C-alpha cells in the first residue's frame, strides 16, 4: 500500500485536500480446473477424472486512486464535506470462488476487478447544535452533545463480466 496526501487552507473556512492511494497485490489465489490447463498444453487426460479442482497463486492486481475533497465550516455548529474518488482496480481474478476462465495463462484474465468503482462522489453535512452557550453549564452537558448528519453517495456502478455459454461446455477441454 502507498499513499500521498496534501491539504491546503483556501481561506473563508474552506479546506481542500488532494491525495493519491494505491496498492499492488501479488500471488493472489484463483480457482481453476487443472484438466483445462493440461488440455491446452497437449497433455493427455485421464477419462476417469473429469475435473481436477485446483487453487493456484499466480494472480496479481493493483489499485490506483485520486482522492479530492473540499470541506467547509459554515458556522460553529454546521459543516459540509464533499469528496471525489477517481480510481481503477485491475486484477487477474476478483473472486476465489469463481473458476478461472484462462487457467493456462492467468495474465489473459487481467482486467478490471469485479468490485471496481471508477468514480465515486460523496457529500455529507453535520449539525452539532449548542443549546446552552455556557460550556460549563450542567444543562448543556445533559441536553447537548448530539449531532444530526446526512450522507449522499453516488458512484458509477459495478462492472459486469461477460460470459459465453456453450452447449459443448468448455471450449478447450471436453472433460472439463
């Protein structure tokens, strides 16, 4: 994991934040049928063994994101914050419970992650009322100290995985 973050006070109670966040993953697990990998390599298969479930660790992935935010303190009791994330997540297999499409070469499966959210926008505000203005007042300590907030999220959505179903089953292994 790696990250970089900077903040600047723009005056008039505005704070601007710009950051970068990323990660690299190696040796991630993926599920595949070893018969399919053997079939592509020309290795003869045993007809008595229709499938050989295997979990390999040859996968890899990465995540990169730009994070931008703007915060404004309107009064002593109300603040608003807006955040934008512009990101991309890529890997060879997002889920260990789905079978690998290209077990003979995991790099052929390299693409956007199943959980990739390219753009995300979030805005929220918080109101913390001061009912009794004396900070040492027993009434403020009993009645005050609560807040009211709301969050609005919007994102580009989750991608889909194209799947081709064949009457034959596997396109490269008759017994898989």
